[in-house]
């Protein structure tokens, strides 16, 4: 157990928050628990799927024992019928970071929703409200032309956003086109540009309330072997199926108030099972499609991670597939605290 002296050292002499980012199945949860066992901290989830109640198996949500072992935040906070934005996350995370710091603990931000990290650290301009009329028009066009064609259309007006979206990511393509048609500006333009001439403070320099987020150290778990990550993804999806993922999605579908285009139901794994239950996909293809979709997600996450470069991001890369990954990360944090 950490002493009161150590608590004071964390609050005053080191960073008040540390981020742990990585693709799905890269070992973030296990590492975060190892960190929590060594230093007094509270975990803030940076995951767009973990916010939903009743979605436990397919999101690899921490177990009850894990949730009880260290305080967790931004988990099980919404019903699957609701939505949650990157801007909302940034507001919630900032508030939680201040509260955790006031308690003399380290805020540990853990997850793989890279847009949330960018929104928190770089900030985002206020987004235009949704337009049902424009959205309906886009839906009609997509039914006629297909989402890959809509993705190509997006690339013509917002190449930056299109480059990070899969051609069949209907929800995000729709939103990006909606924003452009409503404002005449690309979605990417609403992301504030970090001041390029602002220096990144040394980790050993005391971080105050004003720059703790801008200079927050980010431990980036980046697998060097694609085969290693693919094997872990396959094993995890197989475990989810055995643990009852299909029944979990069936219970959600049987509610009657959810549909396949909701953000919650578009989460990897849930969408593939939903399609099987709806009869639009074959059951014997579920495992293959689920694993493929998870691989695509991991690829996008890694692309985001690699784009997080100084001076906007104070990133430290740890090889997720290294046998010493946990020890390396703990040693790094010890040098900061």
C-alpha cells in the first residue's frame, strides 16, 4: 500500500494524470490494474462502448471484482438507446480528473477510443446540431448508391475524416456528410488545431491544473507484430461467443426499442450478432465476420495512435507484444512519480 508521503508526491511533484492508449486486445486492462495495485489511482474509461449498461460480454467490460478493486468512471452510465459524444467525454473527463486530483490520487485514463483522447487533449469546437432532414436525405442516397460510394463522396469534401473511416462505417460517414451539408465546412475543421509553437513540458516538471491535460503523458501500447494482435483478437472473440455474446445481443434486440443503426448497436461484435439475429447474415459466418471487424477496428486504432505526435501529444511507446511490456510501463511511470 502507498504511504501518505507517496500520495503527496503524486499530487504535487508528478503528473496528475496519465493516459494508457492502445488497440483492442492489446492488454490495456491488465496493465491498468497492475498500475492501480502499485499507486493510488482511479481509472477513467476512454471507451465509447463501455459507457453502455447491459453490454458486458461484447465490450470486454471489467469484471465485478476488477471494478471493485479500484474506482472506475464512465462505465455503465448510459442506456444503449442513448448516444454519447467525444465532446461530452472531454467535459466529463476534465471534471473527473479535477475531482480525482483533489482526492490526492492519480487519474488513469484507459481506453482505445482515440477520438476521445484527441477531443480531451486538443479540444473540439462546438458541433452543429443534428439535422433530421439532411440525415434522411443521406439515408436515401446511401440506399441507392451504397455506403462505399458515400464514403467516396465524403473524401471529395473532407479527405481527413474519410481517411480514418472504413467505407462501410455508415454512422460516421453519415454524420460527416451531414455536418458538411449543414455548414459547408468539413467535420475535421471543427477540431481545434493545437498551437504548434507551444512546447511540451518535461515530465519531471510539476504539472499544474492548467497544463495537466495538455502535457499529460500517454503510454501508447503499440504491437509490433500484427500476427500477435490478430491471435489475441481471435481468442477474445471466441471467448465472447462462449461466454454468451449471442444471448446478450438477443436480450437487447428483444427489448424492441433498439435498432441496428444506434451507436451502441454498431459496436464491433454487436452489429455482427445483430445481423445474424435479424436474418441478414449467416450464423456460420459470425465468428469470421466478428474477428474481421475487430481487426479492422484495431487497424484504425493503431493508425490513430501513430498520428498522435508531438507537440500536441506527449506520447511514450511501449511494445504491447513485448514480454516486458508491463515492467517497462511500470518503470516508466515510477520515473515520473
